[in-house]
C-alpha cells in the first residue's frame, strides 16, 4: 500500500519512526508532543499534552508524576489514546492501546539524563494538587536545590515512565480537495492488519 509516492510498511512502529524522522527534518516544533487521552473519575474523557521520549518495538514511552490526575485515570482505566499532529506536513497519527508503568530501570535511566532543574522540579511539584500560590512552589524548589547541593539527584519514587502498547494505529495524510489518505493498523492475533479508510 502507499500514501502518495511513499510505500506504507507492514510494521506501524517502523512507519511511525519514518514520519517522526521527517517531522524532525522539517523542524516541526516539538515533534514528540502528543495528546494523551484517558477517562477520569467522573467518566469523562480527559486530555493533555505529553512529550513522548522513547519509541521502541513495544510502544511509546513518556514520563510524569505517578500522583498526577492522569496517573490516577491510568490506574482506573488502563486504556488510552495518543494523538500526534505534525501540521506542517499535514499529518496526524492516532494510537489506541493499553498503558502500564515503565520499568524502574527505564525510569531511572531517563531521569538521570534530565537537566538538573527538571530533576529538582520533579521533587518540588506536587503535580495536580491544589496549592495556595506560586511562592510555595518556588520555596519548595529552593529547598530541594539546597538539599541536593553538590549531590546527584535520585529519581523520586512517585515519578517515572509509562508505556502505551498500541492495539490500533491510524495514519492520516492530508491531500487536496479533502481526499485525504487514511490507513489503519489493527493488532489481530499478534499480527498487524492494514486497512485503507475513506477520508
């Protein structure tokens, strides 16, 4: 199958990596930004942007606070969607799948490579909790900075990665006259089935 002059691969993860690389090459702003949607405690869809930091054969990894609203929703309903939008290329990729925590080793490895300020922020911010004002946050940041001065900063236990393991991946390529190309990969019995969809 093909989209325009480009051949569609049988493996959607490899196809995704090609599109992702092309988004980087044309300098799309934050090409790893994706909207992750889950179901909150009230049964409503809840969406927010995350930065997907790793893509491997098992799925898509991002990192966050395990006490955040989104983490709570993941624990309640471990089915999510991810949506990437590379608008300068007129491309969108939608992913449905299950979500679970990454391994401790994956989380430790990523955390150790973060800028020091980001590491301190992970300790200082009680993500999704109500705070009185920004001064409280800045004070906590300063306290953590002083606590770890001259030391390596360990990963907080309440911070780490999530992996989305895809069951459906849909590629959308914009075309003139709204006659867009859409291809959907569905995981069936361990193999990927590819279908062309009308725009």
